[in-house]
């Protein structure tokens, strides 16, 4: 392995509604998920589900996408924001789109 292997991000423990769990930084191979130009709100919501799944999977190998899809939209939004922060995305346009998609998903439930 090269020196690049030392640059992988470290997981972060978060707490939501009294539950603690670990989220992991996304990998370069997952960047395509952020390229959401032209996606519908439903497609953006599914992208958010995929991002949450990929971030939870290393610390929670038994998590399923179905479990994530059935979480309250408020919880999903909180997790998505933590993931955005962990990955250095901050309040950019992509994060705003994630928020919009999560809000739209919550309204259609």
C-alpha cells in the first residue's frame, strides 16, 4: 500500500434521539452519488438513502436500506447533515439539495 492509505478518513460517533452509532466517511468511488443534476426529488431522496447506507455500513454491517427508508424524515435529515459535515461538504448546494429531498420525502410520507 502507498502512503495514500494513511489518508483515509476516520469514523465519527454521533448521537440521535439517545442512540449512539458510528458513521464513516464516504470514499472517492461514491462521489457519483453527489452528481445529482437533473434528478427528481424522489431520486435525490434515494441518493440520500444510499449515502446514509454507505456511511453506516462499516460500523453497522447488519443495517439494511429498508431500515433506513423507514426512518423518520427528521432522523434521516440529521444523519445526512452529520455525513455532510464529516465529508467536508458543509452548507453547499449539494447539502441544500439533500435537505430539500429529505423535506420532500417527509411530506410525501
